[in-house]
C-alpha cells in the first residue's frame, strides 16, 4: 500500500522516522516546486539517492554533486551524461564500470551526498511525497550503500545547529586572509584546499563554491583554520549576494538556520501523533493503536535509543524512565521491561536485561 500526501500535513522527518522504525523497503519520491528528490530504502535504511527514471535529464542531484565536489571533471561529466541518455544503465553503474570512480570512492561520495542533501530536504515545507514499492524494487538497484536513517537524521540536526552557529560567526560575505603562520604537519587535504583559497579577496560564499566540499564542510574547515590561527577576518565584500538589500540578506543569514532548527524540533515534538497515524495507513489497521497480526514483540535497542533522543529533542531533557517513552507513543509497552535504563550526568545508560 503506497503512502502519499502533502509535506504540510506530514513532515519529512516524520516520514523518515516511520520508514526506519517500520523497517520498510521501497522508494520515497519527494517534489517541491521545481525540485525533486528520490530515496531508496531497504529494511528502513537509505541505500540509494539516484533516480533511475530520469535518464533523459542531464541534471541529476547525485551527478551534480559528483561534479561540484570535483570527483568528475567537465569532460567526464559530459561523457557520463551522454551514456545516461543512450543506455539503460544506472548512474552508479556508468561511473563504476566506466572507471570514473571506484566502488569505495563512490560509496564515500554517496554518504557525503546524503549528509549534505538531508538538511536541505527537511526544510521543504510545501510539496508532495509518495512512498511505494517493496524489497523487489530495491533488489534491482545496481549499487547500494546502506546508511542508517536514524543516524543520518541525527547528523542532519547537528549540521543544522552547527550551520546556524557558524553563519552567526562568519557571514557568507566575510573576507578572510592568511595570517602567515606556519602550517602544521597534520593539516589535512581538505584544510590545505580551503586554506589555498583564502587570499584576502575571496568572500566566504566564493570559497564555498570553489572548495567543492559542500557548504557545511567548508564552513567547518574555515572554523578550524580560524581556531588554529592560520587565517583571520579582514572585512566584507562590497558586492551584494543578490539584488536584495544587504540588510535583508543579513537578516536571512541569521533567520534561515534558526527556522531550519525549528522545523526539525517541531517535527520531532509531534512524532508521536504522526507515527501512530501513519502506521495505521501503512498497515491498513482500523485504528492507530491496532497492531498487525503476527508482528514480533522483540524490542530493538537501536530503536529505543533513537526514541530516547527524540524525546530529548522534543522535551529538552532525557526521560526519567522508559515508561515516559510509552506514554508519548515513542515505544512499545514491552520496552521498560526489556531494558535497564539509568539517567547519567553525561546522558543515559541503556542495557538489555
């Protein structure tokens, strides 16, 4: 049974959480204005983000990412695009069989792409979603990279939070310059690449584009270079980021990350109601509380840990005991009897009995 609807009624965070908890397999298609995205799932894990149905289009998010991050040069990009149009091969198959990237390199690229893409997708407030298919849909994929959906969601929240902090410190129009301090021997490849772009002329938004590391990763590296004393601020570019007044741009830089955090936190706060409603739609149950016949009562530890983190995101603190997860609809009634849970100053301790 397909799950479909409007992102205004059921947020992407809730949808991903549902698919993960229910360990569903299939494909989730998202559209918002002229934007679209595709995520393939296998037993609740994201395994692919490449759309096999869009071969006629030269623009495909994963292909664009491979080009923007320097994994494919211009000539290679044109070759891959031509092959996609002329053949029935999937993008990963073309890239690997053509020797453009190794399996390991493509795996690393897809994992980075997923981390970069998800924070953008969760900000979509308007649009539609359709989840359909089953294990057979996923089995036909040429290349799969299993990624835990829960872990990606947590990383997504961290990136949104960190992006807000870093953009408060470093406006995209800020110009940085080298301090002349000697580079340490342990400086990594990404740090060297970004440091080479800092010349006292390029504003941060230019460095983000030229680094080909993605916005979040570039800001992360710049922050580290400032902390180590290798670069410092020198001023702002006189060129506006767009035709909008500079004051409006500055306001957006401050407000947009905060709104992104609000979207995720609010979505997590209502996940109890959302998941109960959607489970009923997925399973065809008469009421949200009705459980499908034959469903195992085994409680998975990773699901409980995720539920604890969701509770903290919604309530601002970890639960005193696991019964609070049950009352919020985040865990089954069997959960408190299956685990020993203790709140600690650092967080919590959870062990299966």
